[in-house]
C-alpha cells in the first residue's frame, strides 16, 4: 500500500488534503481537493466532519497559499464526503457556497449542480457529469485544463468500488471511459496515472464477477444460495469485516441477472435458471 501524504500538491491547480478518517470503506481516508490557481479556490468534498486534524490541515493550506475558500462542491451525499460542510462553514468561511447534484428523493439545503454544468474558478474549469450507481446523486468532475477526472467513489485509487445500482454503475463507467482522461484523482486512494487501464479493469472485474456468480450457482443446481453463501464461494480471502459490502454487491448482480432471466429467487435464496 502506498502511504498517501496528508497534504500534497498534485499539479499547479490541484492540492490534495487527506480527510484524516481512515477505515475499511474510506481506505486511508477521504480525499479532498483544493482546486484553482487564484486567490479564491474550490474545495471538492469535505471529509466526515469528525476529524479536527483535517480542519487544521485545511486551514494551514489556505494560510500557506494565501487563498480563500469560495465554493464547496460535493460529489455525493455519503457522510464521509459531506460531513465536514458545517464545521468548514463555521470555522473557515460562513459565506462559502455549497453545491451538490440533487435527486428528488434526497432533498438538500445545498445549491443545485446539474449534469453538464461548468463550474469555474481562476485556473480551473470543471465540467459536471452525473454518474449514478455508487449513489443516485453521484457526480464526477472533469478538469478541462489537465484532462483530469475527479472520480469520487465511482473509481478508487485502490481496490474496487461499491454501488447501489449495477446497471447505472456500468453505464457510468462507460461514460468515464469515453471521457478518456489522462489521470484520475479518486475519492479514496492514490491518484491513478493510467486511467484507461483502471477503468477497463473495473468493467472487466464486474463482468468477471457476474460470470463467477453464475458458475457458482450452476455448480449447485439443486440448492438455493443466500448472497452470503455466494460471497464465501466466489470472493477469495475476503476479510469478514467486508462481508456485508460484498453481500450488497452480490445482491445487485443477482437483481441484474434476474431481470435478464438468468437466475431466480425463492424466499431470499437464489439459483440458476
């Protein structure tokens, strides 16, 4: 594992500030990014609001570069990305604008981002792409000056991502692939310097996982299998703390396969057709 510095200048217009909230799902912590080259900057994501050291880091970076926080963009609603908004507004800039993509079932007090919208600050022009799958409101941001992509939790710097809807997620991966970014700044883990290779791996990984699930069910034709049974059968050497997330992924695969007429369910147990 590559240890990620708490603060690093990734490019002339991108400063990375680690959220200081490590864990099984956040890896070394949530990546937040200070974007721009002028006196006013954009902050992408805010950590979980539970780590005072993150706020101290953010303050020190702003002071060192003699810049102010003008606009917070949120990639999606998950607490490790939006949790720091309130404390940042209270302790750094109470007038800082906050924007997020809206979906009807998840109302927010934030200003609305829309698919295709461009958000600019001196030295950085960002285009918003709605990429549901990990969450319904998830967006990625394309930094036009660098042909770089802030992928949030759609693509991670280490391992693979979890998702709410596999069908939408696969479409979002293809959206990112078609953007053909030259590098990816992810929501967790180190920056990705070979984006196409990583995106294609993600697509291949999901397709292979689907094949493994079908093969596992076919090898037990007379026995209904629970999602946990399938996890234990197809995920090699998986830490038990990650079973729940893996079960969710398997359930999404099963629902997709059921729509395609390849599996069936009976009393929460699954079998091949």
